[in-house]
C-alpha cells in the first residue's frame, strides 16, 4: 500500500464522512456538525487543488491528478485526526469519495487508491440526498447526472460495507438527522 494514503489510527476516534454527489450540502453540514460537537472538520482538498490547477494551466483536473488529490486529502485528515476533540472528526470527503469521482468523471481509478480503500476506516457516512438545489461554482459540472451519481455512491457504500445514514430534506431536517446519527455513534460502545 502507498504509505501516503495510510490513515493515522487514533485510539477511540470516531470518523464521520459527508458523502454524496456534487452540490448536496456536504461542506455546510460538515461545518455545522463540527461546530455542534465542538471538534474539527476536514475540508475538501480537491477544490483548492482544482482551482489552482485551472489558474495555473487553464485546464481542469484529470485522471492523472486523482492520486495527488487523494494523498492531499489523506494528509489533511491525518493532521486533523491528532487534534480532533471529544473523540470525533468530521470529514467533508474521503478516499471513497475520491474513488467515486475518479470512476464517474474519468472512467478509471488509480490502483494505489483502490489498494488503500480496504484499510481506510470511517465509522459513519452521511449520504447527502440530491433534494437540494444545484449551485454552480465554476468547478461543479454535472447537474443532470445527480440521480445516477447518488445511486452509484450508495452502491459503493454497500460494496465496501460502510455504515451510513441518508440525510435529506430541508437544511434543518438534514442537520437534526445528522446530529442524531452522530450522537448515536458517539454513544455506541
């Protein structure tokens, strides 16, 4: 396994990942959950990486960028894991998300990313539904494929036997349901 993709193991730390298609409120919910539970959240590495690449080269990312994005994301998560509070770390994304984007957008997955996935542990995925309005941001580009993307994301959760809760509805309902799911996780032995 590529050591740059290895997850830092912190005893007793629960990891919650916001997971789902583009423009489904993952970042907003990650921030809210981290504030509510007084812990850290790990921002998405891909967004600034892609913006910088576009600024520098005029080109969007491609399959050849996926490994760098995965390494950058895992490094962010590992740095935050050692500073997380109250036994909880909230992640805006993770390697499974990057795997999904790689396959859906580029039709391939770097082998080292695939090899790392069985060793990545997250305690709960919050699958964000597509029932919120699409918001363009200059990077997002597939508003018409959200239903297929959501189905694919859910298939990956099942394929990798990941525990998840789907959050849907208006922002208050999403937040309430996410807080309840994370609370249940933290209370579990």
